[in-house]
C-alpha cells in the first residue's frame, strides 16, 4: 500500500515544481543577486544538492556537486554562476534521484529508519521524516527565492 507515501510525494512534487519554476521566472539581472546572504541560484543549487544528504544510505555515493560542495553547503561564495539550463539539468537529475528513492517506499517503509540520514545528522530519522524534509526543504527555498525576486522588484512564484 502506498496511499500515505503518494500523498507525501505529492507535497514534494508540488514544492519541487515551484523550485524549478523559480529558475524559469528569474531574470538574468537577479540570477546572481544575494538575499539572506546567498545568491538566488545558490538557493536552488543547495536544495538540489541536499537531496543526496537526505536519501543516501551510509555507504551511498553522492552525485558530484558541479559547482562545489562548499558552495552548495553555503560555506563559500560561488566564483561563477551556472546558466539556467545547467541548473535546470542538475535539478532534473536530483529530482530523478529523489523520485527513485520514493518509488522504492511503501507505507510500511515510512516508519523504518533512514540509517544514512540518521548517521549524518546524529539523530534518529525515519523515511517519513525524510520525505517530509524533502518537501519542506524545497518549499523553504522557494520562499527564499521569492524574497530575492521581490526585493528586486520582481514577482515571485507564490
């Protein structure tokens, strides 16, 4: 049975759809502007990169971070911005990784421990919590991107 899993997935899909819509609506003049300490495109990059943080098993191999892990983890300022097409392609790759992880879950698996995330965060995390994190994290960064757009006189996606 996957009724609960599908319901949670629909929240993730909606948030991710808004996140990728941010790429489309952002004018080039705002693409590299900061808001809340981080560049517009960096917010989206961070969210995409974090998918592996959430879903990989302890021994899993993360997707290479094309613009650097320190930039993705908000530990360094980027030297150069990717194009919208490059970031959109990376977002699609990471969405596919998340979708594959979600597809392997049924409702019973939601209560099972996510050992990889639990080890990385140092606290117990189950698959339902992970799926909620995937949804909430993308939605949070949609809000961050919308704030940058509005601060620059543009309309956000929300």
